[in-house]
C-alpha cells in the first residue's frame, strides 16, 4: 500500500535490496527498508519520529515500529556515525547534515538531508542528530 508520499514499502524494499545486491542479510535489508520508509514518511532523523513515520506508513503500532528502528540503529553492523555526515559550504554560510546508506563497496546513497545556516550551529550540531532543530 502506498504511503501519503506515493511510495509503497515494496518499492522501497526493492530499491534497498537492489542497492546492496546480496551484500547484506535479508533481515537487515528488511530493517533498512523499514527505517528508510520511516525517514521518508516522517522527514526526520530522530529515532522516535522515524518509528512514528514507519508506523504510519505500514499501519503498525508506534511502539513496535519505534522498537524496530531502535534495534536497527543499535545493531553492531550499522555504523550510525559513518552514516551521518556534516558538510560545510563556507561560500554561502550553510551546512548540511546527510543520512546515507553505505554499502560495503563504499557507495553512499543519500536518504535525507537538511541544510541550515552555519551561524545557527555553534555548539548545537548534536541537537540535529537527536531531535532536529529547535526554534
């Protein structure tokens, strides 16, 4: 069933499965597909919000979906710090944080990114990891 943005779980799963081309176990591909759908639906990198997005997109209880996302991110085979990357663009005073899927071949596939004014980041970069920007 398509979510509100027109993507179905099957489409997301097919993409993730093709991206890793047998490099990952089927259960990890399933978990990554669920998390990706949660990120797309929620437009957030916060774990609880990703879980809420997954629950909405798949018709799951929010508690169960959040637990799936939390287990994925606590898996030793997933390096969250490597998947999140800040890039500064000095010329225009902006920075972007990007969440990517990383394959064993070194390919990074962007899932989501957020661009912010560099001036708002001083001593606040970690806030964007956990909950997004606060106004």
